[in-house]
C-alpha cells in the first residue's frame, strides 16, 4: 500500500491528524530529502524508518519500493513541502503502483497553490496550474501558448528567476496584466503583493526583495486591473 502524504509548506502546524497517524503507522517513509523530512518527523516524535526518494533516484528506487509493497509493506511518500507529485517526485511511483495493482491512497493537505490563488483577489472560479515553466528550451513557446488563456494562471518560481519571469510575463502578456506574487507562504515573513506584472517585476527587482519560493498568480486574457476597483 502506498500513501501520498502532504507535509507543511512552512508552518509545521499545517499538517493533518490523519497525516500524522499515517506517518506513524506505515513501515517506511520515502522522503525527497531525509534531512528535511527528519525535522518534521522529529518534531512530532515519529520514528518510522526513512529512505530517500527524489528525482535523481526515482526510477531505481521506485522498483525497490514496489517490491517492498508487494511483500506487504506500507509506504508513505512525502516531499520536502506540500503534496507529493505536485512539482515534486511522485508521479512515477504512482504509475508503477498502478501497473502492479498496488493500492494508492492520497491524503489531502497543505499546498501553496490554493492560498496564493485565494489571496490574489483574481477570479478563482476557473484557473490553470502551470507549475514551473521550462528553465530554458520551450519557455518562450509555452508563454506564447498562454498569451490568450482566459483562466487565471498559477506558476511556481524560484527567487533566482522570479524577476526575469515577471519581466517575461510583461513582454508576452502585456505590462498591465494584473497579477499577484506570494512568497514565504505560511512562514514568518509571508508576503503577498498585487499589481501589474510590470509593477511586480520592478518591486521584486529592488534590493533585498527576492527571497523565498514564489507562487505567481496571473490574470487571464481580457482581465484588467479594474477587477480590483469595481
């Protein structure tokens, strides 16, 4: 049996009772980084054995985990933060479990997507999650494909590329496209900034502003800043 267990994206209190119970009851916890996950598990006095499972050992480790589960082991998969499989390792292992008829249970829990979306003050009735854009090849092509997307768009971005990405949004979507940038979600220095993509690029381009992982929420085509001033 495989359990997909979401973990807090910052605040350690953002974990469900069900997730804690599952992590205590399984035979093994597969972690994206055992050191990072060790902090969480230690905080809640969970001493379940850990093993590493990340993008660099995914295919070989998945085969090992499948054999263990076929032998009766219960495995919980967690990422450094958020839900496994969402811009983190997980898809490959779930697919392997499907191939070998191993049951998979996905627990609900913490994610940066929904809080950032609801705090953006942009339309939430229809949205599309894009995750991380390609870092090099295919990046411009993907942005061009999204130029006329009518739904609110959600992107993940690192602090090292966020200013460049916002500048590219301004080039492709137009400098006045409404957007929101959320960083350090659920942490002490959480910040949500709203404005046009050009304004956000200018703001975060200032000294000392680019820290923490970002969730960028961009209005769909045809939406103007008037949405904030009805």
